């Protein structure tokens, strides 16, 4: 009987053992992020969106972006995307930082920007991921539905 009680007590203690609850993604303040990461995200994002206005895209370098981003950011793909977005949204004006999310598992920062366009009918966001090597590892844009009041 003592053995059974001891085993049950042990099982109970083990099952109650607290586990570290690490969040995989945390929103961080801009002041806590290295300037090189913030500048890289802003500069490459602005450069990409400005190319829609000028029809001239300066390709990303290996120091700025990962091979995957460089391969996907072809002038043909950018031109096609720009044509769709420019038709719907008009001329690109500027981007404004919404928030920065830190991914602990991959040591990456995700920068979300609100994109301001000439036409105000549709809202768009620019999402840029910067890895631990200060290279852009992902870039995407999406249309955002306004939140109901």
C-alpha cells in the first residue's frame, strides 16, 4: 500500500511540474530592435515599393537579402505585382511602421508596415522578415480589410 501511495504521489508531482511557457512570437518595441534591422527592413521595403512608381528596380544584393528573396524578386514578378497594385491603389507615397514581432524559435523579426497610396479605397500592409544575419528573408504585401466599428 505504501508503494502504491508513493508511486501515485510521484506521478502527481511529476504531472504538476511547471513547464516554461515560452511564447514563440512576441511584439517588441521599436527602441529594443537593432537599428541595422530596422533600417534594412525600411530601406528595402521602400525601395521595392518605389520601384512601382519609377518602373526601375535595383536588385537586392547578397548582403541585403537571402538567396530565396533575391531569386523571387525578379523584375518580371515585381512588374506584374506593381501593375496590379498600382491599378487598384495608385501611386505609392510612404510606409509607416505598425509593429515589430520577434520570433524566438528562428531569431527573426517581422516588421509590419501600413502602405500609404494615392488612392485610399483599399488598405495594404507590407510584411518584411529580417533574420539573425540582418538579411531580409521574406517580403510580402497583403490587402487588409478595415476593422468594423
